[in-house]
C-alpha cells in the first residue's frame, strides 16, 4: 500500500499516484490537470482525453482514498494535498506547459496548486475554475460535512453527482460516506491565506442557477489574478458539468487555445 512518503519529491511514483493516466507522447500543446468535485474521481474526466485530443494531454487527479488509492487514508487538509500535488505535478512541466481545471472543491485545490507552482517560479499557463466561490469568500457558507446522515444523503441526492444506485444501496453508501464527508470537510474547513496574486489568467465557469456559486459570485475570482478575469455563464445549477459536459469541454478547449495563442505572441 502506498504511504504518504511515496507522494513526495515529485518522483515518477508520486506523479503516477496522483495522475494515473500516463502523459501523452507529445502530440499535444498543453498538459491539462483535471481536479474533481467533492466525492468525484478520475472517472468524471474519462472522455476528456479523446474530446481534447490534439489540444491537451488530460491528466485527471486521483485523491487518496478512491480508485486505485482506495486503501490509503483520507487527507483532511486541503493545503497539504495541494503541496503534494505540486510536488507530483512539477515534473510534468518539463516538456509541456501546464493548465489546471478544477470543479467545485477541485477549483479550490487547483487554485492552491497554481499558487504553489507560482511560488516555484513556474506558474501554470491557465487556471479554469468552475462552480466554486472565490477563495476569499470561503467560510461564509454553512458547513455540510457535519450534517446528520439523512440530511447529508438528501444533499447528495439534490446535487445529482452520486449515482442513484449507490444512494439506494445502504451497504455501499456506508462505505462511501466517510470519503464523501471528508471531501466536503476539505471545502468547509478551507481558509484563504494571504499571498501574491497569480500571474496566471483565470477563466471562471458559472451555472446561472447555481445557488452557491452563480455568475455574480464567480466574478469574485477577479481578485486572484493579475490578468482580466474571463467569466463564462452556462445554463444549469451547481453541477452543470453533469448536465451539459460537451459544452463545458468545448469552452475548456477554446480557453486553452486562447491561452496558447497568447503564450506564442
């Protein structure tokens, strides 16, 4: 079983743990690290590599305690996770520029990873954040990870990201609840720490009907970049990625191509 020490020093082992998909042989112009929402896994990005072929080498992030890392202990500090992901991602910058896509909880983590890479003098080419309140505004919402089981499961049903078959299977759900609560706790406990504003451009995707991170809230990401924020509004609620993934992918592709074009000028 991998230990926490295996995830340090940016080794090939660390990179493979966090990003199980092997890097493409070089037919793409950018490497896109995709970070999931709470309870998500690399599976949510399973179609992206093919959809973005020729533009991006897609590497979904796998957090401890899921998929091939099921036996590892859950991590409870988002900043510590970000530090480990920075170590694992750094070698991936040797031959291609990096871009980050983070959804909900994944957006917070992607932001902290971007900050970590920037501190090393290698900021990412682009940061795309979706369905997540800006870091400085986190902590204003009521915590979700402490809800009683019945209310927490009702929240999962409402969000629509957890398969119905799992929600209806008490045994399977009991196995997954600790992981789901842990992910929500990462967001609930996150607090922004002072630091330099990113030199990286940020694209913010917002669901028009998202009650927590709608267009007006997502506009606050402008405070986290030296570049003008580009906000794109989509139909749908908090999980608009599940409602219209092809549109999300198309917007990501366009944003990557724009960032690459600016880099080449």
